[in-house]
């Protein structure tokens, strides 16, 4: 029978990867804990209308990337393509917003039907942050700093923070008209995709990856020039705070986010290690979304970070500097002890001892192959453990084990089996 494969763009994470993912997730969790940001977990499946209303029909995500289907009760369901709409829905559904401002984070799978390539999958993973009920420029910067500090802590260097202001809805509408007028006069120079967008979602043309369109846009009117004084001042405050925190940034007047609900501050953190899929983290302010989903007017700001792209950047950083923070962070952690054991009696004793030691916090790799001692020792060496404990039937009968250093040739201790504390003391003395 032919073997079954995973679906295109849906990727397995194998132990070598999950180990590294867990480290990154742990660092993120610790950051959120220290910053008073609490986790929220929402369903993978939502009613399609949530995303149609929350993200906007004219976006690529809703227009062509969603996994939508009718369930057995004929309801249109969608696998979530992003986290923000779900978080806002949950906050509204459970009345969280009436309890004051919310600082929330989430992590998990997202689904978009895109063309798979490096850093772009159909099931991918995001870690995201949403601050609901905060409006100040300072909150934009706190949220940006959270992403920046997390990435710095992971030891990924060479990142660029780009920021822009999308102003208010009125600013954008005014600018939209200016841009459409300008582009209509040059429509023959636009790529086909952008010609299409001229009618449906002209601001997204700014985001075009097409090189001739990009060149044309060099001279287009910019959103920053179309901002009212209030919007400009707000954006200047954001820049001032970033300067005060010594977080370097670049202005990118053509940065627009893919999703419709953004306004004022928009930002992306990019890496030059990622080729075309350069954006590791993207976010911004979305003051209109809560209302759009039926709630009270609630200002909000957040970001989402792509785990797959982060891991690519992290691997590059680790490869570039073997002693750097990234390499240390994702280096394989060896067990404290490798338990070599063989023989009917010995194997039971070893299994018991492994449980006792693990309960006491020692990480133990138990060799369960029953192979010859020599083979087990080879594996012990490869495991990276500093110590091997050897139990054969002879040791089991004598009620003791042989503890052999895998680092220092000839260093050995005989330790009583019924006194694991003695064994632990030897391990601790050497770590
Ligand atoms: P892009 O322009 O690369 O398609 P986007 O604007 O669609 O990104 P967002 O919706 O802002 O992306 O999602 C935030 C982050 O999630 C992105 O910066 C990226 O790191 C990651 N991401 C988005 N889509 C994918 C995907 N299909 N595969 C892997 N990661 C993704
Ligand atoms: Mg996209």
C-alpha cells in the first residue's frame, strides 16, 4: 500500500525541532509573565463571519487564503488564519473588557492556503500579544518593546524595526483617494495584481512585492504626508519614546499591514536572513476592530510573530556564532545520567532507580535495549551525559551500582542502590 503523506504546506515538527521550539516558547512565556501579560487560548475553528467581519473581505487572507467549509450542521466554519479576531471575540463574549484593560498573549497554529515556500506554510504558528483598552502612544511602544526585547533575549541579531502611521480612518480615506488618483494616471505601469487592487484595496498596492510597481511607488504620495496634525503628533510621540528606550527603527512610509483593522502605528520586524519572507513579527494599532465585531469602542494594539521564521533566524544566528546566546539557547541538553543495565534482575532495579532519580529531579536516560554493555556504553558516550551508572545482575545482587565518569577517564564510584541520595550527591558535586 502507498504511504500517506502530510498535506502540502502542513509540516511535522520532529523532536530535534520541538526541543528548540520549547526553549523559545519558554523564553516568551517568561517575558509575558514578567510583563503582566496573560495567556488566552481560543478554538482553532470559528464561524467564518468572524474573519470576514474582522479582517475584511478585500484582504488576501479572507479573499483567497482561508480554510472554510460547512460543518455537518451546515454552518460555515473557518480554521483561524490569525489570532486577533478570535481574541477580541473571546474578550467580548466573556465580558473581559468591562473588567478594565486586558493584556493577553496567545500561541498556536494558524491556517492560510498560500503557496508553500521557505518561511511560508499552510499551517504555521504564531505567538501574539494583544493589549485591549489602551490608547496611548506609550502603549504602542510598550507592545513594540515586548517584541523587541523578546527577540533580543533569544540572541537573534540583525533585525530591523520598521514603523509607519496609518493615521485615522479619515486620514486613510483621504490618502486612498490621493493614491488612487495618482496611480490611475499610471495604471499601465502597474502589475496585473496591483491593477486589480486599485479597485478593491488600493492601499495594499503599497505592499506589492512586484519590482516595477515598487519602483513606481518611490514617487507616489505617502500616507505620512496625508496625516492630520493630531495623527502626526501621535506618531511623533511614538518615535520619541522609541528613541528614549534606545530601540532603533526606520520609517517606512509604505508599510501597510495586510489586515484592514489597523490604524495609527503599524510596524514590522524584519530579518535579512529570510529572503522574500523577511517579516518575523508584524503588528500595530487596531482601534476599530472591537466595534467592528459588535463591542464598545475599544482602542487596542498588538503583534504576531511567526514561529517558523523566528526559528530560521535563530538557526542562522546560532550557526554564525557558536558561542552566542542563540546557539547556547538551542544547544542540545544532555541527560544528567545514562543508565547502562543488563540482566533480568538488573533491568528491574534500573527501572526502579530511574523513577526514583527522576522524581528527585535528575534527568535519566534509561537504556532499554538489553544490548551488550559495550554497545550501551557507546550510546552513553554519545548521549553527552557526564556520568553513566552501570547495573548488571552482579551489582543488583550486591545492592550497589557502579558510577563511571564519562568525562574523566578512570573516575568511578561504587554507590549503594538503596541510597539514591549518595548518587545524587556525586552528580551534584560535578555539575
Ligand atoms: P506576509 O506578508 O509575509 O504574508 P502577513 O502580513 O500575511 O505576512 P501577518 O498576518 O501579519 O503576516 O502575520 C504575522 C506573522 O506571521 C508574519 O510576519 C509571519 O512571520 C508569520 N506568517 C504569516 N503568514 C505565514 C505563513 N503562511 N507561513 C509562515 N509564517 C507566516
Ligand atoms: Mg500574508
